[in-house]
C-alpha cells in the first residue's frame, strides 16, 4: 500500500482536496486533527506540554489553544519543542491506522509534512497551492483571524516553491471544478503507477 502525503500552506485548501480523494474511496488521515485530538487524549503529551508551557496549557475544556497559540506565535524554538513532543505520537498513531486500511493507497494530510520530516515516510507527495492573497482571505474568513496572524503562520511554513520542488504532483486550487479534475487525474495515475 502506498502512502501519499498531501500538504500545502495554510489556506491552500488541503482539506477540500483530501475530501475529494475521500469521495473517490481513498482513506484519508488528517494529521493536524489527530494531533489536536492526541494533545487532549494522551496523558504523556499532556504531562510534557504542561512541563513546557506550565499549568495554563490546559483548562477545563482540555487543550488551551488560545494560550498555546499566543506562546508559539513568534517563538520558533518553542514551536519546535512542542512539535517534538506531539509529532512522534502522531506518527505512531498513523502507522497503526495504515495497518487497518485495505486500499491501493492512503492519503496523509499534513500542513507541515516537510517541516516535521514525516514526508520521508511517504511514497508520493502532492502539494496544494493557491495565490497567497486568496489563502489569506480564506483563513481570515474560516478562523476569524487577521492578516498579521496568518502571515506569521505562513512565515513558519515552507514556501510553495520549496514544497513543489520536493513533490510529485501539484494541485492548483483556485477553481473547485478544475481542482476536482486534477484530483481525478492524479488518482488514476497513482492507481496505474501502482501496477
């Protein structure tokens, strides 16, 4: 079974593309959602994050996302420390998930596929792109965020150019019908490539 990494910068439309693959019957794993879930469920992660950030890392609802976001907003070293706690757990969770799948290939959707090093576990990689202006607009609308915050997140992610150079496929996500077409073509190609 092939592992296909699906990545792209914030607001590029990774989740939309993952959903399109899912509609074609491809099992998809959302690493970012799983990371958030594990940060709430795992006692080990909880203990380590509280050691790193203090008691305010969690509140009655669970993970204190606004507090953590503020802490790592402009602190690359702290972000790396947090990722070093969370990513190994997500990687082992993903490996267990893959073993349960019965398909020609699976999709692993991850915003920081390259940055975390998990691209090394993928057979093929798809990068989703969209113009930066469009991406910023999408994120502001989706997250009720602001330009400054979105740009700060983008600054911590690889550029499209850098991602594309290490990818097998690129999906330009500016028009949903064209995106769906690209997904269908890549899906067919991966199935043929497997033969």
